C-alpha cells in the first residue's frame, strides 16, 4: 500500500487498457462517419498489417470468356450477404460511377475481352475493416494505372461477408488503347506496394492517437506517484 491506503496499480496494464479503448473508439468513429461497420477484427497497429492483392484471369480460349463473365458477375452480385448488408451494397462501381448492376457491367465489358485473358479477377483487401473499401479501391486502382502507364476498364464490388472485408475487381482484357492486358508479378507487386502506402498514410491517425494516449497516461500516472 501507499499513502492514503490506495493500492499501487499496474501502470503497464493501465496503458494497455487506455489504448484498447481508444482504438475501439477509432474503429467505431470511422465506421459511423463513413457508413461502414468495422468488423470484429479491426487492425490498428500501424504499417505492420499488410494488404492482400490476389489476381487470376479467365482464359478466352475458344471464346468462352463471355459466358464465364456473366456467371462471375452474377456470383459477385448475388453471393449470400452479411446480416447488415443490403442488396444495394452489392452493386458495382468504377472510377467515377456507382450503383452499376451486374447486367450493365456485362454489357460494357463483353466487347473488351482480351485475346488470351478475357478478363482479370482481382481481390483487394486492406486487412483493416475500418478502411472505406470504395475509396481504398478507387485510389489503389487509379495510382496503379498511373504507375504502370496503362488505363484499364474496371468495375468493383465490395464484400463484407467474411472476417476480412475485401473488394472484387473485374478488369477487362483490353485496355483503353485496345491492347491486351497481361498482368505479371511485377505489376501485381506494384499494386501491393501502392495499397500498403495507402494504408500507411491512413494510419497516421492511429499513430497520433497512440501518442496522445501515452501523454495522457503519463499525466494520469503522476497522480499516483
């Protein structure tokens, strides 16, 4: 015991508790202000959490890509949703448009299928459920195209029905100059780097929050010395 009969408290545990409360508040605040619910696994540990970029392409051998595209779009639009998702949450968006139906995407993409790769199926996941997926996807795709010097036709839809929220991006097999789109490992690695930089910048708020929590905790602890 110390003066006044108070028990000495564990400073390390107190710091940890304050940070946990502050970080959960951060996740709620972003989810509320952006209209997106943070999931149970919200990562807030700075740049240590890395994004996920996965890519596959649909072969257009024997002209099969068109039929495959319609099935893929239907799957993305009508796959079972999370409890809080509404049907409109499964509409597609592009660089500057929103609320696009899968049928409309098909009509726009069917004449842009590539010779070898009819279209590409990309998954982008920030690894942090408090990130606004639409803003994240749009900026990553915009910066990626600038970096590799290509202009794609692409459409995306967000999925919140797994532990890690993610967006599915459909990239047409022909770019704006009617060239076949072939995505190699270097291009995908560049996309991953752009995604990580976006997250690092987004987490400046988190690092500032930690700094403030440390200052406030130190001030509080002096009252127990």
